[in-house]
C-alpha cells in the first residue's frame, strides 16, 4: 500500500496540480467576463459534511480549496508578468513590421530568403507542432487512465494521506516552459521564419477579442502588375492601419486593467490562503468511495474544458501562422516591387537621355528647314508682288478689249427697244386724249340728268305734301267738330309699313316734316 501511495503521488503530481488550477481558475461566460467567485468554485468540489468511517473531516474541503487557490494565484502572477513584458514588445514589433512593409526600414541581407524556403519551413514546423501536441494528448490520456485504475484499487482510508502527500509537494512553474524573453518575442514577430520553436502563448481569460485578420486574399498578393497605382493599392491592403494599431493599444490597456484586477484577486486569495493554513494543521481523514466518484465526474468535466482550451490554442496558432504567412508574402512582394522600381528608374533615365538628345537633333533639323522655307517664301513674295503690279497696269486694257463687242451689241438692242417704246407712248397718248373726251361728255350728261332728277323730286315732294294736306282736310271735315282746332297728321308709311302719327298745325309744318323728317330723301 505504501508503494501504491508513492506511485500515485509521483504520477498525479503534475496532473493533479493542473486540474486543481483549472478548477480554481475563473470560468468564462458567453460575453467573455470572468466569474469573480473562485473560492466558491473551489468549495463546490465536495459537500460540506464529508465523513469517512463515521468520522467528520471538515478540513478536507479547506485543504483542497487552498491548493486550488495557490495554483490560481500562481497562474495570475504568470499571466500578469507575460502581459506586462510582452505587450510593449508586441506593439513595437507591429510598428517595425509596418515600417518594413511600407519600405521605410530596409530588410537585412541575411534575412532575405526565398519564399519557397520560408513556406516549406513554416509547413514543417506546423507538422512538428501537430505531432508534438498529439503525443502530449496521448501521454496525458494514458496517465489519466493509469490514475483511474490506481484510484479504483485505492482504499477510502488511504485517500486523505494521498492528498496530504500532494499538498506537501513543492509547487512548480505553471508556465509550462514558455519563453518569456521579450527580446526573443520581438525578434520572432519581426522575422517569423527564423524562429526555432513556435511560442506557446497561453489563452488569457481576460480578453476574448478576435485575432488580427488581414483583409486581402493571399493568393493574389504576389501577382505582378505593370500599373503603379495597382501596386500601391495592393501594398496598402497588406499594411496594418493606424486604426488597427490603436485597437491593439486599447486592448493592451484593457489587459493592464485586467492585470490590476487579477493582482487584487491574488491578494484576496493570499488572505484566504493564510486563513486556510490554520485549518491544515490537523491531518485529514480518509475519503469515502462516493467522493472518488465525484472526483472522476469532475475530472471528466475538466478534461472537456481542457480539450476546448486546446482547441482555442490551436485556433490561435492557426491565426498566428496566417499572420506570419501574410507577413512573409508581403515582405517578398515589397522586395519584388523594389527591384521593379530600380529597373523602372534605369529605364526612365535611359528614356530621359534619349528624349533630350532626340529633341536637340529634331530642333536643329527643323530650324534649318525653317530657314530654307523663309528664304523661299521671301523670293516667292517678291515675284508675286511684281506679277500683281503688272496685272494691275494691264487690267483696264484687257477688260475693255474683252467687254467692247458685248457692249456694242447691247447698245444697238437698247436703241431699238427705245424706238419701239416711244411709238407705243405716242399711241397711248392719242388713246388717252380720246378717252378723256368721252369722260367729259359723260360727266356733262350726268350733270344734266341730276338736274332733271332734282326738279322731278321737288315737284313730287310738293305734290305729295299737297295731297297729304288735302287728305287731312278731308278727314277733319268729315269727322271733326267745328268747335275743335284743326291739325294735320303725317300718316307716312315707310319701308316697314308703319304709319307716322306726327301732328302739325299747318300745312307748311307738314311739308317741312315730310322733307326734313326723313320721309322724302333728296339727292
């Protein structure tokens, strides 16, 4: 039984401490906030009233909780140290990497390698990491299986002694052999292809922000383009922006704040450790079989948590490898662009030299041609002026000689037309005189007719007036009273057959009415 105890102590030394740390470590909820009550998680392992062989063991729960508290305190201190030492180095490495990608800081000659060699080494390292992780998982599963078999053979009376042996073992470093050298980390971030071993960064429980992602597709990064604008756009896509750097700076500030909180929790856990130390003076009593079953359940639960943590670590390593791959491709692309720029500068110098010499030769040739053209133009101008003066002197003579026959024929024709027109004018004048005599004769006849017509009209008017007066006299004498006054009524019927009822006192008034009233119209 003593051999079993010693073997169990040696085999469970590393795994028990790690499982206790996982029990005491604050769990992460969905939103990424840690549950602050680590002591309650530690106390939840065993019930408050555990007894073995009808003997209560109140110190057993306190002993196990104190081991968990110590382990959690050590984890918090290690995490705080890593954040404080590596945070500024990571920011400095990102800034230096950005300057290298922009071409502000040149790469060293010994660090320029071919892309195939770097990619091959990266894949080889990734395969080695996967194999090493697989071996660790298999080794831990075998160790857990051996522990389970040994715990099944273990009597309940000896379980308390095993936990006492575990509590007496010195605590080892929880970091798992990670490299905390900030200079080495900065060098790996700058030149990931020269790193000997991949850095196993623990997953902190204080920040759930996603890793940095590159926005561009890696398969199109090394495409050669002839346009400088497209090269500039591809280079800007592979460059970390100032906004991303500010985001990482804010994340570092959040990590520092979380470190302060962890330090405060560590101080509280230290106080709990001092309080629980007094309870460990009494030796624990053996544990019954139900406690072993409950521990197995807890171990299975913790194994699931461990597998999820490993999956998160694998995801973080993939993100790291992707970042390294993008950085390597960007570095190779920048080197290639620099070489193209050097070649383009040489071609530009040659083109400028050729353009300068060619412009000089062309200018000289065109100046000579211009001089010859000016001389020819001046001679032609003199000849033209002479010909123009000569044409001006002989122009009138030539014009008269050409137009003389036409003008003579036109003059003869116009003279004939003039004679004919004069004859026609004489004939028209004679005809006009005849017509004038006819008009005068007709006018005299018209005047005579108008005079006769006026006389007839006046006579007819006088006759009509006398007839109307006689008619009125007859009517008045036939119907009138001799005592009444005698009047004369017009009774003229016009075009509309209406009779005029105007009354006059005398015949003269009636005649005036007939003439001036519009009944009789004079011409």
